[in-house]
């Protein structure tokens, strides 16, 4: 319910463009937003008929006070909104994670003898900046590569040109030794110009200039300089070769895509300059739960390009963005030139965005693996699960179960095992459902859990006589809610395993249920304990679906081809291997079918008649 203070403040809101701040009872800023019309935008949150997302409903419920800034335009409001989000990092805003002090490469062209340095602060000091980057190690490695190619100085000593001998870096081929007078100020600045071109992505231009210099050196019989330039050209070509991508694009553009995971989004940006990929960076946005893709993309574009040192003339985005015109005008002002924003639907640019999406998906997986790789994180996760679920000890061994079927057909169950927070695939098990003819997840779980825990006492079929069945878990986890939990618990009690700890994790609200407790256990969304339970549950689901797909595919394939005379198991397997599906076989030409081992013209005619 809206408080008296907020009601009075709503009455005073002007119709001007500006930025509004929402504060909680403690005076803390919990949300910052911009509007073309403050009165209309802010009132829309509190209107009785407003249809708000659950996250926004919770946000509005916490508002105790409003504050606003009037601006001359929505464009100015966007800039102020960016700055306030970065300053206050409000809980309900989508935020770039750890965006304070991303690394940049800095070249101060106003110096007589410029250096190429690593910095975490971009100032308005006339220097050229490249970035921001997310990985300081990669920036430092890039500087090493550049130093080896262009041989700029890395020291801060005053350059007099009167030093008697150069330092070790000169002899290692990593410095031009301006301190000794071996190179003129003009020649040194030419080398720095090549560094700038390289970082701008104009690497073909650098190669052409080096090739001209190499030709001039050769004609002047300066073979030592020619050889040095030849090596530099080779080094640059090696860099370019390592940056090729499948999609053929032209021009200068950034391609941006992301994947979401609970309350965060993993964003990848590919930097294409002169038709070549010159680099990529990844970022994490927090506070994305229940947000629309357009809002997530718009938030990233505003926050990232607010501090980006280079803005290309074209942004290729995975999703369209809110406030596109305002953001485009703002980018145009920052770039001092036009900026187009596009969501490609076909062609090479679409292909490029798809590549970025694939990289984002893999990047998210790697990030999650790294997050859980640290022993202290894993220890904290297991400890949290123990405390929240009331377990006698941290669950060093967890078994998780899931069911997969289509209306009860070809139903299968999965069991995955995590030991000390890490998957143990050698202990995974699969179950074909035998006693449940129709769709009934509860009954299927009852069968799977009963069959699994019968084996803990040694009732193991000779075909699967594995000692791992006798290893008891510290926690049995079920994918589902109260109903699935009850079915699994009943099955375990019937076979004498009722004393083992058991819990279920319901996907919709990520609630944990345990026997004897009527209400759900809700763990914080970013807690290591919940994330470990989610990883275990998701792995059980993946394993179940992969087994179901295999069974269903085999059943479908077999049922359609079993009654064709002359098509036995070997030929069926060969056909499936080559064409993948029955549809693929049906659409294949006679010539293509003849390439399958064992297929003859008579068999092909029989096959086509049968498949229609």
C-alpha cells in the first residue's frame, strides 16, 4: 500500500523529462529510472490497475520515498540515469557486475615519447584509450605482444638521447631505445601511430606500411632493418590469423548478445574492425531476474558504452532495445558521428550474432564452472545446504533424480551423482520405466527410487553388479515439489531407506521442500548452496532428457523400419547414421541411398514404397 509521503510526492511530479529515484524506509536508493514525462511514468507504478511483473511489484512495495531530477531532454535524463546507477548501484536496477575500474590501454599522444600503458581509469586528458576490457591478464598479455611487434618504450625515465648504452629490453627486441638516440622523435611517433592503427583494428593498413618500409630498406641495402620489418609483418599476420571467424562481415561494428541464468546475464561483445574480429570481451549483469530481453539489452548498451573508449558506427544486437532513438542520439554525441543500431534477421550479420550467442552460452558454462572450482566456495555451498536443510553433516555425496517422457511413452528416469560439489559421471545411472503405463511422474519416481534403494542391500542384477549401488548418499534430491517428494520418500521407506535425508527442488520459484515441514525453504538467489542444488537438479534433467531422446529416437526409427523385408539391424543402423532421421531417409535420393553399405536398388524401391 502506498504511504502518505509517496502519495503526496506523486501529486507534485512534473510532466518534464528527468530521472526518478525510489528509496526504501531506510533512505536507501533501490531503483533509478528515467522518463520523458516524470509524472506519467512514475504514476504508472502506483496505479491500482497497473499490471506489474512480480519483481516490480516487490520493488514498488518497498518504496517509502521518491526523489526526482528535472532535465532539459530525455537524452540528458539517460546520461544522468547512467551516472546515478553507477554511483548508487540500486538493487532493483540491472547492473554491470564489478564495473568500478575496468582495465584500459592508454596512449598519451601529447607526450614527446609516448608510452603504451595499462590503466583502470579513463580520464578526459587527451590521451587515446582502448577498452574497457574485463580481464586484466589479457590486457597485460596484449601489451607484451604489442611491445614485441612495435618496440615502444615501457619505462618512465626522462628521454635525453644521451644514454651510453641501451637496456636489456633493446637487446631482447622489445624497445627502440630512444634513450640512446638510436631513433628520432619522428620515427618513434611513427611507431606509436602503428600501435594506434593496430588497436583500432586497421591491421592490414599497418602491414601495407611495414611492407613499403621493408621494400625501401631492401633497396637501400639495409637488410637488418628489412629483416626486422619482415618479422613484424609475420607477427601481425599471426595475430590476424588467430582472429578469423566463420561469419564474413565487412566494416566496423560491435556484435552484442547474452544468455541469462537466474538473476544474472552473461554478455559477450565481439569487436569487428575492417571486417576482422579484433577482440571480444565478456561482462556479467546482475539483477536481471524476470526482466525482458529488450530491457536487459538496453541496460547493457547504456552502461557499457557510457565508459567505452571506442564506439563503432554500427551495433549489431541480439534483441531490439527500449528507447532506441534516445540511445542512438546519445551514442552519436559520444562518437561524434552517426551510430546505427540493428537486430539482423538474415545474412552474414545474423550469422555473426549467432556466433556471439554461442560464445555467450559457452562462456556462461565456463564461468559457472570456475565459480564452483574454488574450494572455499564449494565448502560454503555444502555447509549452507547442511544448515538450511538440517542435515547431520555436509552432503559430500548427493544423488538427484528426474523423469522424462511424453504422455507416459518411452518414460525414463535419471540418477546423477555429485561428490563434494562436483559431478561424478561414472556413478550416473539410467532407468527404463517398467511398471507405469501412463503419464504419472509420481508413480514413475516411486518406481525409480524403489529400484535404486533395493540395490543398497545387495539386490543387484548380475547384468549391473556394481559396488557403487551400495554407496549411500548424504542427500537425495528430487526434481519437483511436494508431490514428487512424497512419492520418492514413500518408495524409500518401503525398501528400508527411509532414514536417508531427502529434499526436492521446485523449478518455478526455486523452493526447497523437506519432509515434516509444511512451508518451503527459500535460499537467497545468489547463495552458493542454492546454486549447487540447481546445478545438480539441472544435470539430472539434462541426463534424463538425453536418455529419453535416445530411447524415443530408437523406438521411432525401429517402429517405422522393422517391417521392411531385407532391412535388418545393420542396415537400419547404417541408414540412421548417414541420414539421422526417418524423414532424412525418406527425402534422400536414390543415389544417396546407394552409398549406404548393403543398400541395393531393389531394397531402396521397397524402402520408398513402405515410407511413402
